[in-house]
C-alpha cells in the first residue's frame, strides 16, 4: 500500500499541497514551542530565575495551547479535502474488489508519506523560529539571558510523532464513510452530497456549544487581577465556539445564506439566483468554505477586541495588560493565529472550487458561458464571505464580551472599528480572488471530456 500511496502523491500532487502545508505548519509550531520548553528545562534554575518577566514556560504555554489547537484544526480540515478530491478514485477501488481495510491503509500511507516529507523542513523552520522568538523575549527582558535553545532532536521528534498521531486519527475518521458503505454506493456518493447534518453531528454541536459557553463564563468570572487568565479562557472559548460552528455548519450556513441571498438575487438576477441556489442546495460545501473564513475573522476579531478593551480598561487591570511588552505578545500571537487561519481559508476555498470542475462543465454543455460562470462564482464568493464574517464576528463578540466583563465589569467591549474593517477586508481579499482564480482554471478545458472523466 505504501507504493500505491506514493503513486497517488506523484500522480496528483495538487491534491496533497494543502495537506502538506497544514502539516508543515503543525510540525513547525510543535517544534517551536517544544524547543522553548526544552530550553527552559535544560537551563539551570539559577539562570532561569534571572528575569522579572512571567517566565519562558508561562509564555510558551500561553502561546502554545491555542496555536497547537488551531494548527490541528487546520490539519484535519486539509486532510478532509485531500480525501474528498480522491473520493471518486477510492470509490473505483472499492468497485474492483478493494476491501475497506485496504482503502484505510492507503489513506494512512498517504498521510504518513506527506508528514515525513514535511518533517525536516518543518522542524528546521520551527527550530529557527524558536531561536528568534527566544532572542526577542530576551531583548524585552521576558526571558533570562542565559537561556539557550538546545541542539537536540527531541522537539522535532515529538512534533513529528504528534503530527502523525493527529493525521492518522483524522484519516481514520475521514476514510470511515467511503470504506464502510457498499462499493456501488461509494461510487454514487462520490458525485452526490448529503446536505442535511445528521442528528449525532447536531448533538455534538450542542455539546461543544455548551462547553464554549462554560469557558466564556469562566473568563467572565475572573477577577481584575486575573486578566491574563481571562484572556486565555476567552480565546480558547472562541475556538471551541468555532468548532461548534463547524459541526452545525450545514444547517447554520443554509439559514444565513437564505437570508443574505435575497439582496444578491435582486442585484444580480441571473448569476445571483444561480449562486444562491447553489449555496443553499449544497449546504455541506458552503459550510466547508464558510468555516475557515469564520475561523480567520473569529480569532483575529477576538484578539483585536480584547486588546482594545484592555487598553481602555481602568485601574490595576489596565496597567497589567496594556504595557508595550504585553501588546507585543498579543500581536505576535495574533499574527501566528491569522497565519494558520489564512492558510486554512486559502486551502479550503481552492479545494472547494477545484472539485466543481465537472459541475462547471455540465453547465457549459447546457449553454452557460465562461463569463456567466465567473459572475456566478463572484456572487457565491461574496455570499460566502458575508456568511463567514457574520459567524466569525458573532463568536468574537461573545468572547470579547466575556473578557470585557472580567476587565471592567461591563459586557460591552471596546470595538476598534477601523481594525475590524481591516479584518473584513482581509477576509474578502483571501476569499474572492481565491475563488475566482481557481474558477478561471476550473472552467477551462473541453466540457465533454471533463464530464466524461469526472472532472479529473
């Protein structure tokens, strides 16, 4: 199966680019924070205590817990799309007597090979980033001068092991559907979509939503002396709420698209009507495109509003969270999270649009022109951005309200309007050009051949 998996990677490298980038970031992030932990552990206690800052372990822990969770979110999302692009091929393997176990072994082999390919560059980048981050912390007197990143392969090895464990677990879940159903049904399922979210998925969404609410309640009940803990709880709560959005995505996205689609139909009667019908008819596909946008907007909006609220807070709470060093830490964390969210957004939107090549070919065969398809994609991109921004800002508002309650006793956070517009602009720049650029490629080629070949 390893040779077959290697053949898949060679024959269709584009299907694994998104997964490779996500795994690269995951390995680099794990190596970065693992190296910081190793630096703390291998430094003598006397040297570690030669600083008045919060300490390397505290900073690395605060950064790492959120960054690693987001990195794994991106990996799972990218893996799902890598498998979706192979769904037809895996279904064909089932029809020629491949067993479910063999299909799962093939998927596991692809994940292992992709992870091993990015292990060395990801580890090298993570180690270099750890050294640069430590140097900056020392310059700001937040880490002791005697702390050094050790030249040990342990952080890279641990990062590789964890990334493999996450990738293999996610692959088992992602391959479960195609490997458990009958071969003929698998081939049919490769070109159809089940638009409704199942009861177990909705129940899981409710459970995760409750968990996110409890985290926000924990953040809101922190005292003014525990502002840093309130911020971490609020940020983690926003991530959990975004997971709930992902679970309930098909239902939520369909409802929001129905409301936002009306003005699009009015403004663009032809392309707008078709775009609205596509988004509502393919709720899972819409959800897949919306969730990364909501992740980008939700995390960056939460960080910006919490920082702005802290700056405007009064008394002792303000002095502990508005120093130049603290603002730098928050900006660094924001940059890291936005990087992950942006990668997830681009990966997902490119994959979602590219897999519709056969659909576009069918529309061309019944008379649609390339310009009409691009206008339809433009309307879809605008609707996707609007739904993602609305969901992300809702999560950011809830998390920031909890943080604001802890900081100044009021659930009304400080709203940096200009920065929020920049978030919306950034989401739009990533979404609309990404969809249109992929669409330009997807509508090329002989329509009859694309339909007959399944869009491959």
